[in-house]
C-alpha cells in the first residue's frame, strides 16, 4: 500500500462485543468465562495450559460435534464477577492488579497450580460474592509474560 493522498473513511469497531470461532468439541454456556486456545479458537474456561482469557460468553453455543470454526460465539471483554477459589488459591485484596487463573468456566484462582492453569484475566476487585476479573486479552498476555 502507499501512503494516503486524500481523506480515508476508516472503519471503527463500535462497542465491546466481539464474535469468535469456537473450537471443535466445545460447548459454551452463556455467562461462561471464555478463553482463546493456541490456534485462535474459543473454548470455555478450564484447567489447561496454552489458553488466555478473552471475556464472557454472551450466548449458549454447542459445537460438541463440530470441527474448529464450524460455529461462532458472541462474547464481551470487560469486568465480570466469577467464583473465587478456596484455601491457598483464594484471591484476596492483596491480589488486586495481579493475573488470576482459570479453574473452570466460572471459577478463578490465585495461582497456576504449578503451571497447569492458564491466565484468565487481571483481578479488578474482590467482594463477598466473588472476584471481579478484567478481561482484556492484550493486557492479560502482557501481565502474564
């Protein structure tokens, strides 16, 4: 491409909603923590390596019998409350601003459990009902590096 020589109508992505391709053999429930795998497809939050949190699923989708990318799911980055782990993996006020890790599609933990969990997002705040996690894929990748 060459440099502009006139005005350009540059498209803008409005709002936080995104749509992504779902991994093979995956069922995602609305409200679930959503993660991207190493090949770029979306899966539900889970204890596994090679994933990165991207946001909250906005809808139920069933690709249990499908191949990678057969269906799409709408999701939203942002700050959402999920369940807190217990005991040594419980997230507290001391963990604000730190990366938290996915246990399943609705639970986060303080640690990677000896490198068996992937980063879900960054702890925004904690209350008596759970952990508020900031889902921003780029921020989480940078914070976890």
